[in-house]
C-alpha cells in the first residue's frame, strides 16, 4: 500500500519561519522532520497549527531598548533600561535585563538594585515614533485592516488575503516579520488565532522573535490552565474578588453557567463567561484616532511648593500644546495628573466650551486644580493633557469674557514661529525662565492607557 502523503488543505505542507521555504509533502506514517530541509532551522510551522486562522497580534520585542541597541551595536550584549533617573520608572527593559527580574513600570531605584550593570537611557520618543510608523507602514502593506494598540503593537485581520499574497496568513505574517527585521532593524513576536483576545494572548507566549497560534480546537484547553487574571479586563481588584469567591483559574469559570456569572458579577459576568470560553466578537477596526495628547514629569525630589509646581505645569502645558499644533489636533478636555510621595494619584479634568491647542489655555484650566491640591502635600509627579480631540479649525475663538486672551494667544503663536525657525530653546516665556534647575524633570513620557496617544 502506498504511503499516505500529507497535503495541506490550504496549499502548503507547512513552512519554515526562518527561510519561508514551503515544506514538501510527507508520509504521515513517518515522524515529521525536526528541521527545515533547506536551511536546517527548527522553526517550522505545521499546517494544522494555523489552518483557518487570520486574526493576528504583532508586538515589537522590547521596542525602545531594541531601537537603542539597533543604533548602538556596543549595547547588543548589555542590559539596557529605558527610563528616567533614580526617581523615575522603567519604560522598557531589554531581555538581558529581564533575566535579573527587571520589568517595565518598575521604579528605577529598584531596577538598579536588581541589575546594577544596566545601561540606562532616557527615552527618545521622536526616534521611537519614527520607527513605530515604519513598522505600521509595513503592516499596512500586508492588510488594510490594521488596528494600532500602541506605538509598538497592533492587531491585523488577514481574512481573504490568501489570493492577494499567494500564501496562508501565517506565512504572510512571518514574511512581514522578516521585512520588519530587515528594514527597521528590530524583531517582533506574532500571535495568531481566530479572535483578538486569543491573538493577544498568543503573542505573549513566545518571545522574542516568536510565533504562537491557538486554533479553535485548542482554545478551551489552552485557556483552562490560565489564572483568571489572564482574562482581558480582570485587573488586580477583580482578580482578588474572584479569588475570594474561590475562583482562581479559567477552568472554574468554564464550568459555571452564564446566568450564574451574570447574577454574581453583572455585565462583567457575561465577559467572564465568553472570554473564558474564547468567545470574542470584537472586530479588527482600522483607526487613526488619537485619543489624547499628554506629558508628565517625575521630579528629582518631592515638591510641595505651589510656585515651583506651577512653573513645571507651564512647561508641560507648552509641551502638550506644541505636540497638538504639530499633529493638527485640539482638545475639549484638559486633565491634570498628580502623584504624591506616597504614590497616590490625583486626576482632575475640565471640559471646555471650545477646543484648544494653546499652552496658555491648558495651563489656566489646570492651574486652579493644582492650587487646590497645594496644601503642603509633597508631589513626585505632575502631568497635564488634552483629550476629546478634534480638528483644530474651530479651536480657541476670541473670548469676550477675557479680552487679554487674544493678546496672549497671538503672543504664543508668534513664539511658535520663532521656535519653528530657530529651535525650541530660541525663546521662552517668563514662567519657563524662572523654573528652578533643581525642579527640572528627569523624565518625560506619555502614559495614556491608549498608546496611540501622542
């Protein structure tokens, strides 16, 4: 009897992720080859691993650190941390530093203790944004359905692209990963599944330069062993609540009825029911909407003095306004953020009658909130931002109740012209000039929950 050959249902018998060579038909009674017959790489993708899957999540590996290593080869074998000084936090830790237990959002002083040999680099958001745009453009060459989640990650829907690219979505994604590495100089990890929830989980399974897929048949078993906190939307508080009720793993949710979960947890119970079973009806939606523009500063020392805080607020307002003008946005809502020396956060927001992109308006809206919180309390962080963004065409009309507002706006725009021509330090307003060097920020970064924000 002739041996039965394994012919892929979708036109290939699997492929090699390293060289993208299609694997030849094989005798299914014989063991699968452990390596690519062309390049001898063990990174093989079997057809049964990816059949019918077209929803992907791509995540750049240790993005900020990877860009710095790309630009400075001397850093290749060194632990690199991106972030502020002693008082700041880690924005990104390279994989070498992660071996010592360092992770993003960790206080820098703690990271220094864990990894004393780390090279610490302040963020260069302009450089990272440029690289992120390159990655996104390469994604959009593969499919128009690209939904950015942050500067360094996105969902992609490759449904129906087989005829366009002449290959299954899994191979198209691996080819894209090679293009990103060749053209941008960084690696990415790919998660592939039948919905967004599972694609995101899959991309975390194999890093760096990884590929992981979850088929419909694998979904329930894959999820069952996960802790409940693996479910999208289950944070620390909800995780503790579920734990108090004796629910620690997804397998327990899988055994519960929908009515029981809804009765216990309301609308969120429906999410628990669906996601624990791998049900996610969200579509990958192309979006270019920026939700907010913000900046924040972690101080070298705790500050209680209102005058110093107001000077720093002005600097942040100028920074946000500058970015709003450059990117063509105006915001209806101004938000002030403070964090005290006990790490307690305070957020205050105000919606304006008309959208703004002026530092003067941003500052004057946030300043009363700041003044109210200056009661002797010491602060380690200050931030300000605008949201509910719109086209700036109708922004900052003349304020009849404040006749001097037009003069201030005119002066600000004149300063913008000088800075655009001679550089951002060519001219400064009095508030900036009087800022104490001791109060200068050691770190500036965007921390909005939607990382498409500027």
